[in-house]
């Protein structure tokens, strides 16, 4: 097996060295081997594992979901059938976020409409002067 230094892994995977360290701490990557000098070295398959993790992240999986999926795959028990629920959860989260964004957009448009009509809801009503207190 050929071992690769952390900088090489980061460069080949298109991430920073800090990301490689973070992934190792969180369990996305197995613990690195250490040379007698203390330097971390990784197997060449680490680059592909990072690329897979980034692709799953781009699909919307959380880091915990990615770790679980990689462990399921690593144990040999993962199939499309057994893992489909992960993507279903992502789609549900995306649908929820889209609904939230649509509500926020409608609200912003209503406020903008009022603003254009001279009823600005962004600035507190200044019709009444502020109360002054005596000292």
C-alpha cells in the first residue's frame, strides 16, 4: 500500500488540509497512520473517500448522515434499497426550506408593497415623539 501525506491528499481531493483533519476528527476518514516522525499519512483511497463525502454533502446530506452512509458502505451492507431513506430525508429538508423561503419572499413582497405605498414597516412609527423622562 502506498501512503500519501496530508498535503497531497488535500490537493488531490480539492480541499484544505484543515478539512482533511476535520474529516478525520469527525470520523469521515479513518484515523491516519503516523510515521515515526509524527506526520500523518493516508492511504490513496482517502482521496476518493473525501470526494465521495463532498459529493454527498453537495446532495444535501448532513455530516452525520455522510458518516453513517460511509460506514454502512464500508461494512458491505449498503444497497440502494437500504440507503434510499437518506435521499428521501434530503428531499424532505429541501422541500421544507423551499416552503420557508417562499413564505419569507411573500412577506418581503408585502412589506415592499406597503413601502411603495408610503407605509414603511421597516421603521418604527415615529408619529408620536419619544417619551422623555425627568431625572
